[in-house]
């Protein structure tokens, strides 16, 4: 039976079933396109967290002993269900997160890609073997699951980020407890039900709804072996500190100020197309959104003009409507943050070329249009701080070397890209830039899931482990050195061993 994710209160999912409660606090979930309350979500208590972790702990050992091909078969069936229910999942995303339906479908497609990569665990979990490292001695290694792993996920990707975590963890033989953002909780419950329909044993994937207190209870639980997090840098830093303090394995991905460098020889039309797509797509609410364009030399004036023209043409409206380029932000708090950033950008000397505050859609939704700020100072708040909204700043540089210094002086290091027709310039940039993901003539340098993903600097704390690297994070290596003594004819084996000691 399909769980109705549109219940008055979004439930937890523990032990293979929805868990509802009439008691305890709840948080309202708003439709970003209208501002209206859709439903509420339960806030998991320490007792709820304990129930979920204990249930996963009980399920973990049996799942770890399940052969890897059998685990992969469950994920194969889950993949088929995700593909089959793409429209349903996209609709859930748009209703609670606000992004356009095409963007939501793209998120589901990237989730399918993440499942495909998790299926490579059959290959990745193979160990190594060294024969005859000494006389009669062989050494081999293999990887084992950790136990109970936790994922704390953000509002901007209600499906892709959770799937990229739990599919990999479960493929590696772990049990997983997911705490989604309480702004977009419904998708997590639907995904958990699909995993159950695919044949996943009860307790291997549990979902606990809630906010900060729920997350803290998960971080402090002694039976949690590893924590994965995606969100803001201050929270990522604290989760890294708190998890490491109790000996947990941790990967905490934080914020970003991603740069797109445009050289004078670049195709400026292609660069402008890339900028509006990368800066304003999903209303700028992506950790890999481009927030700073670095215009080199005489590329600046034409680039600003072309980008402004495209920004003004962006269609803003409810994500469920057709021919919409950009949906709403997630909340009124996000709107206020963007408005404040634009006000300060002018105070800091920036030139507001396109003012998104003039482009809000009708109704009570959380709408604001794309904004473009020229002549941004690298000392300004707009440059130094993550806005997480549809705001693009333009910084001017006289040369590629100056552009590299600008990019590398920023404390974040998630992604950076360059638009150029010069191979030497592109090579200099890719080798010299301090960022985890680098692009050449592409809007957003997110690699396909068969490559690892993670930022540098203040964009990541702790271990690697998203996408292809996940199997390393969700397992630990064991190395065995063995010697088998051949018995001497006529003597019992234990006498031979004793005599050789």
C-alpha cells in the first residue's frame, strides 16, 4: 500500500512502517509558490531517535551478512521504482521545495545515476591479495560495513542528496537513518517506502523527521558509526566537530562561493547563457550555483550587458506551471536574506544592474527575480558570504593570474569554471585553482556520479565519500596476514607449530 505523503502530518518511517504520533511538537510545511501551509511534520524526540537507531542496529548485522549481489538486487528494484514514479517524485519536490518541474525531473534523474553508482559496490568492495609476501605468508584485504550510518540532508535536493547517501551506504552493507530537512520531509518517506517495496528488510532504512534537536540526538547516539551532512558551512563545521569528538566517521559538506572566470577570447554569448543558468537556476539554491563571475580584461562590459539582457528575460513563477525558468525561494527568511544582501551590495560600492526585487510574481509566494551586481569588491559581504539565492556578482580582473588569485583567496572551494578558447589558459586554470570541482566551458562543474565529489576549504569538513568515493567512506578496511604451516609427515600439526615457535 502506498503511503499518502500528503497526510496532515508527515510521519517518521521506522521498522518498515510509517510511525505517526498525536503528541509532541510539529512544524508547518509551506508551499513556497503560495505561502500557504500544506501540512505539518512531526519533530522527532530523543526517544524517537533512540527507537530508530536501535531498530537499525538490530537490522545491521543481518544486512551486512547479506551477499553483495543480493543487496544490489534490492537497489536494482528500487531504481526501477524511482524511474517508474518520476512524475510523482518530481511533483512532491515542486510542492514543498518550489523548483520547476523540469528541474525536479532532473533531480530525480541524477538520483537514478547515484543508484547506478551504488550498484558498482559489487566491483568496488573487492579486496586485494598479495601472494608470498614472505616465505609461506600471504596478505589480503577486504572492506566491511560500519554499522548504523546517519544522513542529515538539506532542503534544496529532497531526493538526490538522500539517495546519494543511503543507496551507497546500504549497498556497502550498512543500516541507515535519514533525517531530511523539515521543510521538505515528504520525499524521504516515499523513498523509504519504495525501498521497502523493493525488498529491503525492515530497519535497514529508517527516517526520523525533525529539526536541530533531532539532529543533535542522532549525532550524540553511541550506536551511530558515521555521519553524512550537506548544508551550510557553520553547521557543517559544528557537525564535524561534534561527530569527531565522539569518534564517528564524518563527512560534512558546507557552503560555497563558486566562480566562473570569463576570458577575453571566450564566446561571450555562451558564457552569458552559462551564467544565467548556473546563477539563477533553482533560484540560486544550489551548493554548486555560480555566484561570482570574474570578467577578465575587455570581456567585462559586453559580458555584463549580455548577462543582464538574459536575466531580465527570465520567467519567474510557480514551479508547477509551464514555461517557467525560476520558481520561488524556500521561505520568507530566504527572501529577506536576498533583499538584505542586495542592499548591502550597493552600500559596498556595487552597481545593481538588474534588481530582482522588482520582479516578484503575484500572490503570496516567496518570489524574487534574478539580480546582477557589477563592480563587486572582493572585500564586500556579497563576495565573502553565501547568499543562497538568485544573485550574481561580477568582479573584474586584468589577467588570468589576477583572476586565479581572486578565486583562490575566497575561503570556499566547492567549484570553479573557466570560459575560454585557449588550451594553455584552461590548463593553467585547472592546475592552479583551489577547488574540488573544476569546469572548462561548462556552467556548473558537477561531475557525473562515477567521479568523486566534494569541495575544498570551508566547503567541506572531514572525509571524502560522495558519489564514486562513497564505498570508502561507508566501509573500513581490514588487512589479514596469514601463514599456514604444512605438517611434517608423522607428526600432528600442533606439534609442528609448537616446535617452530
